[in-house]
């Protein structure tokens, strides 16, 4: 039987642990990467070191315990300590948490300015959400170019949209710096 107390099918009376029989809650589409500031606008006096962030949003109807979840990109590998993300709440993971009140420092260096891959995983290594963004500066790159050092951030148009495709994202209307920790901007 399943001997992992975090599993949905945990069996406290099990004597012998099974291989790969444990079933875990499915958070796919419930905790989403919602906003990304990968190349802040230097013309607005926003240095990369201070203003980069990744925002998560709890799009579910329950509080979600993110303890031991991880968020990774090329230069970031962050593992959550004890943290619960409440229903409809936002969490900003910042390069410099002193800039964004209530944010958590991700202890990494920077997001890549020409595109990067961000992956959110649960403690069991399952991918909960991932985004591979581009800078919009190439012919086949459909990502909003205004987020590449022009003062906007990448914002998910709706947390219900598939954030793996560029058409689900927009350049923030709040310039500079987007809406970290708040509802995304609308036209």
C-alpha cells in the first residue's frame, strides 16, 4: 500500500510500501505562473538586479501548501520552506525581495533576457506549471516585445488560459513594472 502520508491514498495500516502506487493531489492549472518581469525597463530606472520577479497565483478554491515545492529556471532554483498560498492569492518571488512588500527572495541570479524556461514542481517532482517565454524580437517569436526592457511585464491575460502559449500573455498596461502581487492589468 501507499505509505506516504501526503498521498491521497495513504494507508496508515500498510506494512509493505508499493512502488509508484501513491496518488497525489492534481494542482495542474490551479497554481499558475501569472506574471514575469524578466528584463525591467532601464529607461524607468529599474535595474535588473532589483526589479525582476516571477508571480504565482492560486487559481483554485482551496489553500495550497507549497512546502517543498520548487521553482526553477536557468539561473534560479528555489525550494519553498513552509508556505501556504491562499485562495485567489498572489505570491511574488523576487530577485530582490526588499523591492516588493510581502515577496520572497528566490536567491537566484537573473532570468534570461532573450527567453527562459520556468518550471514549478510539487515535492514529488511533478510539473504543476511551466512557461517558456521569448523576448518577441525574432520573426517567429510571438511573445510581447514590450516586456523586453520597455517597462512592461509579461502578464497572463486570464489565469484560466493556457500559459504555455504566447497568445495567452500580454504586455502589462501598468508601466513601469506591471502589477506584482495584484490583479493583472486590463485595457
